[in-house]
C-alpha cells in the first residue's frame, strides 16, 4: 500500500529549526521560529501562567471529564469580550458566540469548513504574502479558487494599498477575505484606521465576507484594545463575520492549542443555528477540545488582578520586541544602512527586504537562521547577539 507514497515537501520553518539545533557553531542565532524568546534567547512561561498552573495543580475539584463539544463556556465568553470589548453591540445584543478551537489554526480550519460546506462559499482571498497555512487549510478543504490579494509593496517596503483595494473591487460577491487583524505575518505592516475604513466600504458594497485572523492581539501596539480596533470597527459597521482568535502568542501557550472561532451575526436568532452546525464540524474534526490552556486563559481573563498581571507580562514581551527593533536599526545605521522599516513594522516579525541569496548567505555562512522570504522573528534577537547579527546583515548587503 505504501510503496508509492512520495516524500512531502518539508515545512520551511520547522526544517530551519531542526538545522539550527544541529548547528554546533557558538554564534548561531534562530530568527525563524514564530515564538517569543527572552533576552537570554530562552522560551518564556509567563509568570501569570505559572501562578495559575500552580493553583490548578492544587485544586482537587478539577477532573479530566470531557468539556462540552463547543468548549468551556466562561473561556469562550472571555475570548469574545477580549476581542470585541464588553460594550460591543454584538455582545450586548447577543449576536456573537465562539467555538473553542485548537489554536488559531483550528479556528481557521472550522471557520473555512463552515463557510465552504455550510454556506457554499468557494472563493477565498489571502494576502500576498501571508502565513503559509492559510493556503494550506483552504486547499485541503477544497476551495476551488484561492486568490492572493496585493498587500506588500516590495520596492517601497510598505502596504500596497491601491493594489489591495483593486483586488477587493474585482472580487466576486460571497468571496471570503482573510484579513490579519494586527501585526501582519510576515510583513509587520498593517493598514491605518483610515485605510481600514476604505477597505470596509468596498467589502460592504461588494458583499465580501471578512474573516479576521487574530493571532497577535497585544503584540502590535502593546495595547489590547488598540490591536482589536479593525475587528471592532467592522462589527460597528454591521458586518456578519468570523474571527479566528489564538492565545498561542499573547499567553505563550503555543503547545496547549488555545483558540476560538468567533462568529458575529446580524441577528441573535441565527446564533444557536450556527453553533449547532459548528458542533457537528467539531465533532467530526477533533470531537472535543483540550482543557489545560483554556482553563488558564479563562482564569486569568475572568479575574481582575490576574488580568492586570497578564497585561504586564504582555507589555514585557511587546516592549522587548520594540527595543530589539530600535537596537537593530541603530546598529545598522552605524554600519551605513537606513532600515526605517524595521522600526515601522509591528509585532513579532520583520520583513527585512533581504533577498534569497542574502538569506542563504546568513544561514549558510553566518549560522543565522531566517526564512528565505527575509522574514525574521525579532524575538530571536538579543542584546548579546545583536552586534553579530547586524555585522552579518551588513556583510550580506555589501558582499
Ligand atoms: N495566524 C497567523 C497569522 C499566525 O502567525 C499563526 C501562528 N503562527 C496562527 C494563525 C495560528 O496560531 P496557532 O494555531 O499556533 O494558535
């Protein structure tokens, strides 16, 4: 049966990490992986998460019974309120609900599934470039057209807003438009509020369906409300839409798979219907969600003092990224390069503009691991490796 099974292409980011691990050079730096690192280059368990885990370990009332198929109720509600705000018209009018999902990926998966198989949507637009899994998930669900909309202006290293708008203008009605709520992966470039207004106007007029991918709330500006602005604005404008929420990055709960698919309808009466269909999709996909991560998130979000502590932890991460952006900019300036984009870009990633050849040089000659597209994880930089990385980038640009 298995003799003709071909080897699937490697997933670049995981391959890069494997190569990094095997590398014995003392200067090696991993700028590939999409996870937070401390200034010591180590993964960080948020102190608030450690606290809740200790409380949880001591709690004899907890057990390992199945959760409801759609997830833990206080977790789902807290997720909705974090993204939309408690005063959101969708919240006060009971026009929103969430399905607990296996991270942002699981949320995208069940969201795309519902749109394709329950609403018959067949055309999906993703940004060019985007996080690689958007295409992969849409493809595996059989969308007949996966279209890339213009997003990045390579020459000017900024948003290609005219191209973006033109692509929305020409999209057929009922297309799904996947939008990054903030801290666009991989470019780190988000539309301004004014630009979001224009995008919303086109999407309304053209009957396009917004699906917000919200994987970095708190990472773009360090402010949770600010980072949720585009999603909240679309709700205010009366859109029916989906939002795929992930707590992987802002809680550092990567391997616990904590997410939500949030759905907003124009009427409260359709919420139970959507939820019941989602229940079937979940039942046949993973049947039942995991409990550890959602317990932590719900405990923190529903307790004011733990929530304050979390927001402080989140700011620690956001500020360290800002510091690394500034430091890299300063070091490269001294070496004769003006990398304004590294300061302007938001969130975990920077799209450096380094070409494939320059990236290969950094990987193969300098032991600095980054994606071939030139995307770097700013958290891979530390005060200790910054000089080495800046010098290596200088050499990549000049040799
Ligand atoms: N969307 C984007 C844009 C992402 O960058 C990520 C994480 N890399 C995700 C969704 C999904 O994250 P997870 O499934 O790990 O929660």
